[in-house]
């Protein structure tokens, strides 16, 4: 399947946002960590990222840590977004840009954003045109050497950004993707998701990469196709990554929450997934997967995961 940025049925919106400060300020960094500085009135909550932070001892001032930009698109996820924000800030990563683009939430999201505003590089809360548009707006402001997004009902696991930063310093690849944890709505562990072997010929199979565990070099960035309702990442990977140098980090970088409104599991989103498929097929044609390629994909992925 060939992917191209040209001729999409809907033009990309990659709008710059007016701001008084560019590049944006990085998240305040302290060699002592941020845990004591952040709001901490959470009662009995002592687990990550409420009462625990990534150990500041990991920080090595002799290393030139690459700048990492993270975007959080948000809309009416006030129940979860504070955990998302804390799990970014409490990485205690020394060169971090964090941007939250909220679509004008009407729940408690705005209160959370105000509470953490002094540690967020940029945020706003006003209507947008959906998840893809919000992500594009965020990336239009970002300046990190590497970048990724985390949805407002997901979060990063403890130590993820240092793990990523150390891999970047060692290998300088175009794209890094990790394993992931899947949790239930109450936070209990559901599954350890082992990432697949990512080869260019496998993009049509889908489910290869967890977006909440993925980061890529700024130089290769392409904007989200905003026509996508749900398959925002699946469409992006083939267009972004074909021919690029990739590195699998065998660590659960991101945590995906299975909650009733999640696009990946909610019945209410099924028609939108089908609409995405129709738009992708109209643009690229239906993927051609031979019997041989099906078997190859299935068995090679099993072997890859067993060897892990």
C-alpha cells in the first residue's frame, strides 16, 4: 500500500496558534524532582503518578538530553486527565515541552488545567474540529527533537521518558515505539501488550504500534489526516514511517485505559471506524494481503514475541 500526503479529500489544517512565547517554555525542571511542588491532596493515593515520581537520580547533567515534545488532545476527560498530566510531569525529564489542546470541555477539565498551568508549556480550552485537529494544532507549536502524543485518558509509565531519551542518545533512529500496559477503568492491570515487529509491508494489518508508546524525529513529521475519526494513528504510520529507521524499546512506555467511552472498545464508535476504513480504501485502495503474507505476518509476530 502506498501512502501519500497529496490529494487528500480534506485539506490538512496545520494552523499556527498565536502565542506570546515561541519556542514555548519547557516544563520547569528540578534535580530534586517535582513531586513536592505539584498539588498533592489525594488522600490515600500513593501509587504512580500520585505519590511516586521518576527518581531524579536518573538525571545525568553530563548528557545532552534531547528535547521531547508531548501533545495531549483533550475533550471532556476530566475524570482521567489529571493522571495523564501528572504522569508526564513526574517523569522529571530535563528537556520536556508539554502542550495540552482541549476542545472546550464542559466537565472538570478546565479546573485541572488551571491547577497545573505553571508546569505546562502551553494549553488552551476552546472548540476545535476533533482529535486529529487538536493534535495538529499542538504539533504546530512544538519544537522538540522528538515528539509524540498521549490521549487524555491514557498516561505514561514511570521512567518512560528517560528510557526513551537514553535510547535516542544511543541510536538516533527516526522512530521509537515501545510496549504498553492495558488497564481497566479502575486502574487494575488488564494486560502487558508486547509490541509487534514493525516492517513496512505489515502496515495494512493494523494494530502494529501503540500510539501512546510512540515517538518520532521532528524532521520526519507529517500532520494527522483530520478526516480520521478513530484510526488516527493507523493511517499515519504507513505515511510517516515507510523507509524510516525504527527502534523497538522493550519497555511499557504507555498505559492504555479500557473505559466505556474509549474509541477502541465503545460500541458507539463502530460506525466511525467503518467510515475511516471507507475513506482509507477510497484514498489508497483496499490493502492486498496474500495468503502467504497473512501466514508470514502471523507466525513471524508469534516468534518475535516468544523470543522476547
